C-alpha cells in the first residue's frame, strides 16, 4: 500500500458503468514523513476521505475489487484508510507530528465527533507500548 | 488511474483475436497539473466516446482488460472515463 494526500476530486459523467456512483479522488503520493514523493494516483474512495486528508492507498486490482464488492470492475486503486500518524523507529514521522490540537481541524468536524476522545487528543503523543 | 490527453488514433487491420471492434487511441499521460509526463501510450477506448483532444483517465495493467466486454483480451491500458472537471484544493478546473 502507499501513503497519499487527497488533493482533489475528478468529476466524470461518461465512464465505464463500474464507476457509476463512485467518488474519484486525486491523491498525491507521499513518503512516510509526509512530503510529496512525486507522482499521483486517481483512486476510488471507500472510506469517505476528503480533500487535504492523508490516506492509505491500495494499488492492486484483485484486492480493490474485493473491497468494493465489484467483481470484474476495471478498478485498481482504492482509498482504504485515513492515516492518523506514521511511526518509524518509535518516532512519529508522518502526519502525526502535527500538534494534537490540529487533529480536530485536520480530520474534519464530522469525523472528529465520531472519534473517541482518547484518539482526538492525539495518540501520537502517547509512548509506544512494547 | 491517471489523467491523460487523447492525441491520436491507431488503425490496425491485423489484430489479435478479441480486439476486433476495439478503438485504439494514442494517449499522453499527464501529471496533476496537466503537463505531459512519461511516454505516449496506446490505450483501448472502453467508453467508446473518447476522441482526440479529450481529457480522460485510464487504468493500466490487468485491470485494463477488465474494462473490455471480453476481459481476456491483450489490452494493458484502457480509457475508463472522460473527465468533466478536476476540483482541487486550489479550485475547479474544467
């Protein structure tokens, strides 16, 4: 899987039927530290991600078709998660390095409301259990 | 999937079985600022409506053949949609 950032959406009315009713997100590819790694992918959304969010991208067709329950669809890239933080060698290097106070604005109000208070406070700050 | 601009057509009389009636278009892949990136490709037109000059998105690899009526055809790039607009954080561009 790859880490990306949603930078926009692609609107299309003429497409193959498998794409009807699906949201296409334009995602820049990121390295684990959250900086642009170059390149982008257009991915089908499966989690309700929005612009500006750091997401997990699956770029493999068979898994993509299973997740979307769309056998035979010509779909290869799917947004399968929203990244809270990236930890490398016990140090937070990814989007989680931002102060915990930014979390609510970063993920959007609706999602922040659904999120348990412990997560909203920023689990990035919590020491990793071993 | 990636964005591309259709820049031409390919006419071939002798084709692999299964490719009869499939429109082949020459596409130039674009970056997200719509600048050409990479080499030009020949892609099958799975939407049957794309033509030269149009902004499209295409899928590569095995999934390209899935877009065709017969999914067991030798196709590795297929146009699966025509772009109406791309809305980015900076605004909407048609």
